[in-house]
């Protein structure tokens, strides 16, 4: 398994929220529901930002890590803007709920 935020191969924590809690993604006027099992794996670095509630720093870290590994769609400004808006909304939703933090097993 990987960190569900930055895709690191070393998750250390799991944050639990109610399943299906995330807002739909919207692009070009089309809303797409996000399926979510309510379990979010996180590496130590992402977990530190989640624990602080620092969505901006978390999004910045995630995008930098995903660009570094060559994630499709993030090679241009438009792709990064769309991804930034999408994950910011998702991460704000996740962090707005009381999180249950568990060690990754």
C-alpha cells in the first residue's frame, strides 16, 4: 500500500472518516461522485501536516511529490490547478471531520 496523499510507498498511519464523506469532483460542469472507503493511509510527512490541519502545505507537498514521480496530468499549469482545486476540496472535507488516527498495520 501507499500513502493515499503523496503516493509514498511507506504509509505509517491510517485516518478513518465515515465512508463516502468526500465531495464530488467537478470538471467542465460535470460532477463525478468520489467513492471512498473512509480509510486514508498516510506517511509520516503527510500525517504531520494532517495533524496540524495544514491543508495548504499538504496539497503543496502532494503535488510536488506527484510531479516528481511523473504523474500524468500534472505536467502543465492547467493540470496542476485542476488537481490543486480537487485535492484541496477533498482534504478540507477530510480534515473537517474528527479524524480517528491509527497505526498502519
